[in-house]
C-alpha cells in the first residue's frame, strides 16, 4: 500500500460516498459556486478594503466539513491512504476539492483557501502531518516552504513531528474500523515515514524515545452517555494494556507541558514486542522500574442518570480522581482492591504549580505475577490552595517510602 499510494500520480476519492454503491457524483448546481464580480467604488476607510474589483462567493463550502468530516475520511484505513497520496481529488457532495503538498483548493477557491484561521483545515485532519513529513525529510527540509504550503504544519519544523503526530492520532482513534485487528496495520506506512524522520521506533503504538510521555494517554469517554459500551476493549487482543491501541474508544495522547521542568519517577528497562511484517502484534510486554503504591478504587455515584466515569482513589484519607480505561471493571458504588498506582513523572510548571502523572495498574488475570494498565492518574497542586499542596506533599512522601521494584506490564 505504501508504494502504491505514495507513487500514484493522483488519487480520486469518493469523499462523500457512504458506501461503494454511491459513487463520485451528486445532483448539484455548480453555478452556485461561481463568484460574483463586484466593482467597489466606496471611499477609502481604515476598516474596509480599498476600492476595486472583487470576486465574492455567497455559497461558502467549508473544506473541513465538506472533506475532513465526510464519510470516507471517517474510515481508519483512509487516514493512511490520504497521508501517503501526493495528490488527491475529493468528490464531495457540493463541490470538487483537490489537495497536494502545496495547495488545498476547490472549484470556488482553485488557488487555495484564504489564509485565515476559520478557513484552514483543522490541525487534526492529518494534512499538516502529511506536509511536514514530506518537507522534513533530510533532503527537503525548508522551513519557509513548509510555512507557505501548510502554515499549521510549520511548528513541526521547530518543535518536532510529535506535536502533529498527537493531533493525527487523536483524530485517527475516532475513525471507524471494520476489522479491529487492523488498528496498527492501517497506519504502518505513516509510522515508517515518521519513524525514519524522527530516528525513532514505533513499538506497539508508542514511540520508543518518548515512552514515559507516550504511556500517559487518556481514553475519551462520552460523559453524556447514560449507558457504557459493553466493552471498551477489542473482542480479540490486539495490543498490550499500556498501548492506546488496547482501547476501541477515542484517545487523547499524553503530552508534557513544554514549559515545565520534568523529573522522571520511573524508568522503562525493556520493551519486548513480537509482531508480523504487517505491523499486527503477536505479543508485547514492558519492564518498568517504579514504586507501586497500593490503593483502593471506589466508583463514584450516578448523577442525573449519567455515569460518572471516574473512580476515587483513596490513600490514607487522600482522594483523587483517576481516569479508568474501561469503567465496566467496576460497578457504581463498588470497591476494587489489589490495585496500585505508579508515578511516571513529576512536573514543575512554575514556582507554585506542580503536577504528578502516573498509571493505575492491577494484577493481570492471565499472568497474576504480571500487571496491566487499567487507568491514568493525574494530580495537580497550587501553593495558593493549601489543601492541594499538602495532599501532593503527603503523596510524594508516601512514594519515597515505597520500595523500588521492577514489574512487567502486559
């Protein structure tokens, strides 16, 4: 696939088609897209454009909604096909769009859309990552070209591709997938490109050089959903619990505050991954040195018919909310024992603001001597709020008093 789409002269996409029975074309009136020529003769004012000839479009079709949110681009496999294709013609419902590494235009805006924030594709549509990946290849790095071709991709030239990768991944995990096991296979071509540029290795969905940060992904639950899905995990194992690919829900990738001072509280000793040439995982495990703190999880109550999908962490009177990957493991008003918390990093944003980030783990059912991730822990403090500052101090003291050990995460 990588060679086919990457070497294609142009790909034609039935972007608005719900399925293969629909095709490319829809009934529409293309004349509504034609701009109207207006001769402006008003006097010159500071807050108005100067007099002259203008082309005005009254049927503005937003590219984000017409292309990025169209049925075809809600499919997981298409994310990679769009990333690899150098040129694409999008047959949308109301207009024809085209995109390449230099332009994203349409019938109404053939030379590209106006350079204002409301008309640019959103950062998580995958295009900024695509353009940045092409421009940041060792033989094509050109910051000025990157700024011209895709302004929103420009930060990659300064801060690295991880910023754009996280935006892409957040969008990708919301896409639909017929075969759950394709989760990592469907982006293998993209990760090969990104990994080569960043000189990094993609292991079970995470980048090896940033493992502690990458471990802190969060499942994005629907807080307005009255009933939880029957399971938040795939029917057949496809990734270790510490990888975002172990969830069938959308995720928010972990990200450190760029302005914070970071202190690592754990160390990844080894990552053992066995996979097929396609990228599909066979098995994966991680050995991490940390200080596991025993805790108790207690589910919060149901309010207004909506499930509150956080649990309460209790530790010597200290209660902190934690995000549970699969809330089905604990019922409302229930208590879950044999759970531990491991801190991954401690950040200092400024002299008064600090944060702790870590994982909630439990014994693995298949291998009781090993552990698996069941959630994410986050704690923040501010010197202006005495209770929060004292809670963090107490927690850090407990952490220091806990014996350090190496554990295996599956």
